[in-house]
């Protein structure tokens, strides 16, 4: 889930949400990226529930339709997972070599993951170290959940190359577009139709990640609880800024409301801030409507980009 794609072939970032499927393909290298393809297509209600694809044929047909109607020729796909079947934890372990950590990671994971280790796909990354300990970012997802996503993509005739975590894709998009400063704590929020992805980053390090099921306006109170808990749990500085994306971010007045509620700046996340878009190829009015929902898809597409 953390490993970068090593091949030079492009990937299509495919964000399968609860109300729509979003696709993004990028061209070029970091620092000179260009939008090659972008697509958005709605799903039938309840096709995807809590990140789980319930209507496999319907979703795969939508994926196939997106590729066909937008003439996307690349068949290799990076998709994301989110919801209650995904667990992300920052853990502290004793100092050890990378080989020793790889050997013992399942044992460490058992202390933090509420699923049988045999039933999950597990990945991890060392994010810090000192003489006394290692800081490890660990992600786990139920294997049948991952298989479900892969099957929908394969039924559409495409190849699932990478399965990432939506919150990490959001972070990838942020790092490429916003050049984060080491001491700046920023909350990245992707507010979907039924799930809100929260990733609080300190510079380029994720210090708190959570997927929250939302409905109506309840996300504001949930968000307040999670932000304060993240600050106290990690011991880092308070969040200095919030960036909002996702379909829910298009709610009129949301940024002003959150600014007043949390008394910190709130901005709309621009997933193409450092990515060139050819206005002759993409209709500006269409872009204005769909771009707020594209942050995760952009982050997924970045997994196929050369540094």
C-alpha cells in the first residue's frame, strides 16, 4: 500500500466512492505534470456501502463506461480503500534493523489491529527513528475487501496494479501541490457522500488518520472531536489549517462555517494546483463542478508518476 510503482507506464487513479467513480491520468514527471484524462460518473444508490462494493456488475460497468466514453487507453489502475475495514496506526517499536522489523511486523500488528492478521493485507513504513525506538506507520485492510475492489476493476477489463489507502492518496496529492513545511500541521479532509477521510499531517508525516461515517451535518461535531483527539494523542502542535475536498466540500458556505467553528483558516483543496490543465481539452465549467471531488483520484494517479 505504500510502495511506489516502479514501472514507467502510466496508471489511472480510480476513486470508487459511494456515489460516483472518479478517474484521473497524469503525464510527465514531478514538477512538470500535465492532466491527460479526467472523468466522473455517478453510481446507482447503495452500489458501494462503507467502501464495500455491493453491486459488483453495476460498478464494473460504470468503470468500463468511464474508460470507453473518455477514450482512456491505459488499462493499469491504482485504486483506493477506505471505511471500517481499513486500519491505519502510528506505532512505536524498539530499535531494530529493517529485516528484523519485517520479520516481527505481524506480531506488532496483532497488538493494534482488531482483525485476525491472517485475514488482512498489511503494509508499513518507517517514518522516524532515534536511539530508543522506531516510529512506524502501519496500514491494514481486510483481504476480502481488497479482493472486492480488484474484482470490480478486473470485470471492467482493467488491471489493478496498486491498492492504496484513500487517506494516503489525499496526502500524496497535498504534498505534490502544496509543498508542505516541516513544522506545519494541516488537516486534510475529503468529505464524501457517506464517509469523511481525515489525514492530519505534520510536514510530510501523517500523524493521525481516520475514516468517519458521516450523515448530514453531524460531521462537524465528529470532526471537532477527532481534531482535538489527534492533537492530544500525538503531542504535536495544534492544526494550523484545514483543506477540504470531496463532494461535501461544495456545500455553499462550508469553508466559512468551519473557519468560524474551529477558528483556523479553512481552504478548498486544489488537487491541480501544480498540475497543468489544457483549457482547450477540458471544459472550464465541467472542471469547476468536478475538480473538488478529484483529490483522491489525483493522489492515486501520482503512484504511477516518475520523481
